[in-house]
C-alpha cells in the first residue's frame, strides 16, 4: 500500500471545548439558511483552523484549496473559513463552492429563512450569496472573500474544471450534493483522482446517514474497503469523515442504477445489488458498534430497511421495523425509524404521508414527556464534549473487529 501522507500527524485535530467557537460563528451566520448542525459547524471550523495552522508553519504560508460541492447558502464554506480566520486574518485558503443555485419551489415558497434571505438579497443566485458571504467575512475581520462561487451542475463538472482553480488539488472536499447515484459516481471519480484529491486530503460526507441519499454511506464503505480512504472518528455526535490513504481506482460505485418505482422518490432508486448494500451497512454497523456509536448504528439499521424496500422486499422490511421498534433504546429519538415506517407505507399504499406514526407501546414510551426532556438535556450536554479525532485504516478496523470477535467467543 502507498505510504499515506496524512495531514494531522503534526497538528492534531482535537478541541477540548469547541462550544465557544460554534456559538460565535453561528452568531455571524445568524438566520441565513443552513444545512449544518452543531457538530458539523464544530468540525468544519476545527478543520479550517488546523489547515491554516499547518499552512502558517511555513515561512511563506502555502496557499491551499478547498472544494465545497453543494453551496446552498454558503454555510459550509463560511464555517471552514471562520476556523482559518481564528489563526490568521489573511488566511491562505481559497474555496471553490459549486451549486446549481436553483432551490426547489416548495422551499422558496415555504421556508421562512429562505423567504427572508430572498427578500434581503434578491435571489438564491451566486451574486446574492456572494454578497452575504462578503458581509460575513468582513464581520470576522477578513479583507477579502476567499470563496469563489461556481454555478454548475456537478454532473457536468470535469477534473479539468476543478484543476483550473486548484492546480495542486484540494486539501478538503466537502460532499453535500450527492443527491442521486449518478452524482455520487461523478464525485467518487474526483475523490479517486489523485490530481484533484491528493494523499492526505479530507473528504466530508455531509449526507452520510441520510435516508434520502443512501449511496453516500455505500460509496464511503467502498472507498474504505479498497483502502483508498481511512476513517476518522471524532466523537459520537460527529459524523465520521475520511482521509485519503492510497491512490487507487475503485470502478463504478453505483453499478446497477434502476428506475425508482415511486416517481420523484430518488431514495427508492436501486443503485447496486441488495447484497452489496447489506454488506456495506453490516460492516459499518459492526465498526460503529465497536466504537460505541449507537446513534449511528440505529440510523444504519434503518438504512437496511431502505435497502430492502429498494429491492421490493416489503414484508422483510416490515419485520425489521417491528424488531427495531422493540429494541430501540429510549435515550435515542426514533425519527429514523418513523421515517422508515412512512416510506414502507408509501410503497404499500402509493400514498405519501410523512406524518404517519408507527404508534406502538414502545414508541409511546419513548415519546413520553420525561424522556423527551431528558433527551433534550443530553443533546445540550453533548455541546460541551470535546471533538477528538482518531484515524482508523481498513487494516486497523479488521484487526479490532477480529479481536472483538475473539474476545466475545472466549
Ligand atoms: C443540503 S444542501 C447543502 C448545504 C450546504 N453545504 C450548507 O452548508 O448549508 C445541498 C445543495 O446541493 C445542491 N445540488 C443538488 N444537486 C446538485 C447538482 N447536480 N449540482 C450542483 N449542486 C447540486 C442543491 O442546490 C443544494 O444547494
């Protein structure tokens, strides 16, 4: 295997108390629409800070580039730059942020933050978002806006386009627009192209556990399995991310794309065999369980329900939902399970109704006032926990899994 040139060997990607940074950066972002949660912001600001530290170690800070696939209103890009700006007010980074900048009509008409943004800035197009970013960067003391917005469908983007902006490739690639299997395949081409994504580059899959884009977790598993990326975990509340560990082709990830039986429901598009999906989900479940990431394990088990539904195995999916309902720990909200139930009903009846509830005694218990309050308080406490990154290669994971198996056998 090639010798990986990891970025974090020198700087360490950890923070004992990141709450303050997240609060401050969120204050500057205000109510501008965002697709990020607390832990995403924590991680993005931390990565920005570490990359900038690394660059400033040189006598002349070396310029480094970041690729943001899926701008939305620019919060990911802002968060990374915010982190870099905590090190230098003249950070050495440049960000290329790509989006179609066409938000769906239902969002433009119904989302109060989007409506407010359009009233203030005129549209969801790059010039409007660029003005919002100019303001945010000037508020944090930067004299230039390091984010270049590119209005493009990622499906039409080429490695040449990306290299024109960053001839030496990108240190960080944020994947947040892989909403279809075709887009996922295109993005994996970039991730496995050593010119675009060199050794040590970080890939963040924002939709890793999302029901509506199940090919994200599958793509990461394939890249991990082939040894192309290592996994990095950063605490139970933070979505694990990946670091480039080898230059290798992995072939087409979504290799059997079929038509969705439900028009406009992309999640139901089969994209590989059921066996492949299950193997990926089972292996990740085992790894995450070993890490104690029970919330992630539950989401992955719900994704297994999705895999069965994509394969038309509705009764098996129903059985899996019932089993999960019985064992679902009360300290975790069961949104993912309820979502799985709604999607099963959609396939069964042809009627989409996401307000349906799997109303069982176990669900009623989990929804009690006291448990909801306890979960709320627990979620707030998570803000105070450190973000501490630990890398794990495919070999590490196999060794640890086999040790665990041996221990449980004896
Ligand atoms: C969840 S949002 C991204 C959130 C964002 N990263 C943030 O920081 O708030 C997903 C974005 O992907 C964009 N998108 C979806 N399909 C795309 C495509 N084919 N090409 C480019 N952008 C796309 C959407 O327009 C949307 O803005």
